[in-house]
C-alpha cells in the first residue's frame, strides 16, 4: 500500500488530536463509540483513522500485556558505552539490538554513555545471563552499567494494574 505524506503537528486538528488521545488509552474502542467521544459522526472518524494510519501517525494497535503476571517482573536499565561511534558501528549495534527480545527499549543518548536499554527478564539470574551472553557481546560494546528497577510507578502511560 502506498504511504501518504506524513501528518505533522501543524496539520492535525482538534478532532485528530481527540481521536489520538482516546485511542492511546483505549485502542479497541468501536468506531461508533470513538465518534461519539470526539463529537463527530462515524464516517468522518473512519476517514480520519484511515488517514492517520496511512500517514504513519497511528503506527499500529497492540495489547498492553501485564508482564508481572507473565513472570517477567525483573527490569533493568543498562547504560552501554561503545568502543566506536562511527555510523557503521552504530548501525551494527542498532541492528543487533533488534534481535534481542529481552531488550524492550533502546535509546541513543547524549550523555557519558551511548545507549540506554530497558531489559526485562524473569529474574536476576536470567538478567545476568542476558547481560553476559547477549548484551555484552553486541557489536562494539566496550562497557555496561546496570540499574535495577525496584518498582514501576508508570509504564506504557499507565500505572501498573490500571486499565
């Protein structure tokens, strides 16, 4: 499917913003109820949804899974320093990170380290294994520093257990 030009903050009107605000909390809302909540009829909301999806503003829909109930309640944030920060090295690191399922999030950071990873595992022992066998062996990793989360106060925009 051909992708439309990206919407920008300047061309999103109040109704687009209302749609996005509601969907960011309740992604499975039927279009008729969404239309009621934003003050439009069903057809314009469907057209706006299609445009927002095609332009990439809405990137997809997903279930927010309670990782604690799945036994994956150990969260660590890992500072990563690379031994090379030229574009080829950064690209190699980025590509390799995408293949490690325990890494939930990865950000390039402007700081005394190069990347910040959010890593989720079942336990400290599982984390140590992921750190030793997967993260430390990623391309160009020179050193890591781990910060273990004690409690999630807000994740995915919600307080834990909120729906």
